[in-house]
C-alpha cells in the first residue's frame, strides 16, 4: 500500500494507506509530488492555524528566494485570478478582503437564499420524475451552479458557461497537472475574468440586489474591493461552492447506499439530517488534501522541514483519525461531536460553509421526499482526480 494519487484504486479508497501513514510515518515525504504529507488530525488542525505556513509565500518572498522557479509567463491569467481571491491570500490583504466580503455574504443573506434553493431543487427533480433511471449528477451538478449564478446575478442566458469555466480552472489544483490541463485552466481564467469584469462594471453603474452589486459597493472605513479582488472572490465562490457540493452529494449517496441500515435510519428520522450531512462530509471527504507553504524551517515528529517546502495536509486522513473519531471507518449519522476538517480551519475556514450545508440539506431531504425508494443501478466510476475528488456519476432508479 502506498500514496498513489494518480491510481484510481487509491483514489477510490485511500483510507487504508492513510491509516498506515498515521501509525508509522505521520510525516512522509512523497518525491513524486514533492510534498510533505501530514496525516494525523492533531497535526493537520494545528498547522492549518499556524501562520508560519501559508497558502502563498509571495507576501514574504520571491519565488527565487524560496527556491522555486517563476511560473511560465503564459500562466499569468490563472495566477492573477487566483491570487486575487481570499483562498490564496495571506494577511494583511486576506484580513481586509475577507472582512469586506463577509459584510455582503452574511448569514442572513445565506439563510434568505433557502426558499430559492428549494425552488431550484424542486425544478431539477421535476425534470427526472418519470424516468426509469437517471444519473444523480443531473440533479446534483446544476443545483449549486444555479444557486451561485443567481446569487451573483449572472443572467440566465450566460449561466451555461459557469460549470465548464469552473471545471477547467480547477484542473490546475491537481497534483502535477498535464500541459493540456494547464492550458484549459489558463483559457478559462481569461474568459471568466473578462466576463466578470464587464458585468461588475455594469453593476457599479446600476446596482441590483445580487451579490456582485453588493460586492461592488461594499465599503468599510473607506476601504473597498478592487476590481481584481471582486472578480477573484466571485470565481472562488463558484469554484469552491459547487465542486465540493456536487462531489459531497454523490459521495454521500454512495456512502448511504453502501450502508443501507444508515439510509433506512435517515429515511425514518429526518431530524438526523443536519448531523448526517456533517458525517457524510467527514466520512468520504471531497477535498482530500490542502496545501501549505513552509515560510520558516520547523520540526515535526523529529523531522526537519526547511523553508520553501510544501506540505500536503491530508484532510481525508485527519477525518478518519481514531485518536479523535471513535470507530472512524463506520458511518454514524448521529456522531457527536464531529469536529471534521472538511471545511478547513483557521483564517481560511470556508466562507461558503453555511451555504454548502444548506444546499446539501435541501438536496438530500428533497430526493428522499420525492424518491423514497431511491437505489443505485450500478457501481459508479471515479474521476481521475485526487485533490478535488468525486464520482463521474451515480446512476439510480426511483
């Protein structure tokens, strides 16, 4: 058994390898990906909160100073876009931009979306009613994309662009992406950025009730978002807000199908749904690894890791650590407490977590209401992606 993020068998079930790493080598250098893999919950949780490790190092050093080559010049549209989003910012810019975005993307704003989320979900289910069987992806994928598109104020005639743009941009987050994947990410970054710039400029002139309008006018003590930051925020909301939700929906249903007693339990007692969603997020984690740069040398478990190295914080492993979770490899829909790390921790904790939870609750409840006997048709196939991990589809019959 070995860490093999390009192997479909490993992608489908990495948890035995994680168990071996946690027990025997909690800090493991993987030469193929040039990452130091951190597998224990306590370590992952602590390092996520430690400012000696960053999503970027460009706020402290150049690429050369950290021992890395400059990225190819043709990558610039991708990195310009990503570096303008809070996921890849560090303080003080991160603090300022997250505060401004939070003033528009409030809990009240998110809760106000619930009726809209329900209407969208009902309409998607209506489209598959009467089918002898269907791919659950037909319902799971459009829900978060449509919610975010409407939330941002993307005109319906343009919404079909969002999913392809997001999927292509996210290709760059995989370990050792191919050149074709890199070109797809750069092209999509260019197209999406240009589209959002034009839209945000029109909303500054004529603001509406949508989030782009709110972000365009939000201010705090004289500070506002730059156009780059507004565009980066919108792209991040789409990428982070739909990839994880889609993958959690399919992974969650597949976990329930493989544990029919738990599915029966949830169908009989819907009050379990909030805790069940948390457990499904923990049990088969959609984001398996989150990366951090080492900004100053440090030691962990007797291993010296120099400045400029990259850590691979294994969320999927941390979420199955028996030191924190009793019987971690069992699906327990009423697990309490459940301090999973699926949404991260520290200053980069997922801003969209409340919206993701809401969408998942609405999605699972609606499918159970409308299709009380939903069952799988066949074993699903896995996408060949490790970091942003999920199924190609999941064929079901009502």
